[in-house]
């Protein structure tokens, strides 16, 4: 883990190594994810209806 808080240079970013546990990530079930959401007070527990209100950026019209 990097002890520097930032800001980071582009070169420092390129040298960073990811800390994601890929094995744990691939084994995670929907039940595990839901439990983590419920355990974290900063993560909203959105319903399927609420999630459908989000769009992907590619689905939005360019209004510029």
C-alpha cells in the first residue's frame, strides 16, 4: 500500500500496483455484495427500480 496521500504524478500512478484480491472478487456472490451494502452506512441500499433510473453515459444524448 502506498503511504503517500497524493497528489500523484503520472509516473507514480504508472508504477502503482493494484491491491484488489482477484480471487476473493471472483468468488463474491450477490448475497455477499448485499451483506456488504447493508453493513456499510455510507452505501445506499437502492431498489431495482431506483437502479433502473441510472443511465450509462453512452445512453445519454450529448446536449453540448
